[in-house]
């Protein structure tokens, strides 16, 4: 193609993206310049704050907030990370918290109010278990990706020099998220950001002990399979090269095929392989792309964002996603 754009692309290397990044799968009409950002969460911040890349992986809730505030990029329905969110939320055994409703009046740790894990879990607690999220004090210890986000009054920052893990251990928090979304790390996203978090001695019980069964029942009833990563493209790129949306979409679809075949045909036991192979038993394709297959999840994400005061209005679908089939 005579006018072939060179696009700066920031995505992580997953089993379903490595063929794209290695060049084994081509992006038709595009000269890709892949940029390696570790951890990839650092690219989210650089994109929402400086619009540094032409194409970028991004947390869906970060994107939803940025787009509502007028960000000059738009999402493609390429969802490159998925997981459920009934689990990964723990409580102190002495907190008296037995069900999500009991979180009212308590202090709960989450890395940032808009972190995707927090948004999905709060949405589930609110819509499935009757929690009034405004009655919980959400304690954060990191920046929001979108610095102009106005936080609700019941969101407070942890004191300087403390971490959510230390606050949980000292009963300054009664509950919190595990892993990078909460007590599993200390400080902002750097190369070693999971150091200094929860220790092996700090093992707390899950609020929903039968999380896997609850997730499966919820999915069968609602069709919601939470989105945990998507792809955004600068709007000025699409204005000049509208066919890029379809080229990118087709390339991601093609790159995913050998990974799905790998999951079906081997016993690889990496964390992602174990997760997605298990999810296949419930959802079929563990990484479904496209708008139609993901509408329950997209609608839920927008609903939860509005409920949690992350976006000022519910955006129409065409303002949030480009449909590659129409590009």
C-alpha cells in the first residue's frame, strides 16, 4: 500500500498477541512499531495523559472515563484480557463482614477507585448483593490513571508512607482487594511494583468463599463475562486511515487462533493457560472479540461506571466503540 502508516503500538505480550508482535501475523497496510512497556499498566497512563501511542492496550474502565471526558482515541472491540470478579476480595476475620452488605460503614482498600477490578466487583456487590457503595469508605494508595477524574466524597487516600497491606494488617482497613488491585503490591506501577505488598503471613478469607460457583451461576444468568483489557486507536489515525480499524481487528483475530488451538490441544500450565482453559468450560471462547458477542459485558461496564460516578452520562455505543465490520 503506497500510503502505509507507521503506527506506534503498545500492547503486552500474551499467548494470543505474541504472533502479532513477532510479525508472524501481519497487520494489513500497517507498518507496526511495537513498544515494550513493563508493566503494561504504565502504557495506560502514558496514553490517557499524553496520547503517546497510535494504538494502545488499556484497562476498560480507564478508557471509559477518558472517553467520556473527550479523549482523542476510541476503542475497538478487541478484548485481550478477561476474568470474573466475585473472588479476589478479602476481609479481616475479626471484621464482622459476612456478606457484601456488611461493608457499609467499613474501610476498604483498593489501589485506585477507578481500577477495573474495583469497578467490576463494586458493580456486582451493588447490583447482585444490595450494597450501598456510598456508605463504604474506599481507601486508595495510588493515583487514578485519569488525573482529572473527580472522585466521590467517600474515597480517601491512604496516609503517606503506608500501604494497603500494612493498613489491612493493623485493622485500619477491614477489607480489601488482593493482588495488584489492592494489598498484593505497594506503591505505583513500576517494574517491581508487586514487592512490599501482602506477605505470606497475611492470608485473609474471601468474602464470597464459593466465588467460582457464584461466577458461573451469574454468567449463565446474565451473559456478563467481564472485560479486563481492550485496544484503543487515536481518532486522527482512523480519520485519515479508516480501514485501519478492520486491519487491526482482523490481525488480532488471526493472532488469537493458534493460542486457542494451543489451549485445546496441550496441557500448558502457565497462569494464563490454566485460567483460560478453565474458563473455556464455562464460556466457550475465553477471549471473544466483536460487539455482538460482548454486548452484555459492555452494557454492564457502562452501567457500573455511571452508578459509581465515574462517567457523567451513559455514552451511546457508537461513541465508545468502532465497529470494524463497518470500517
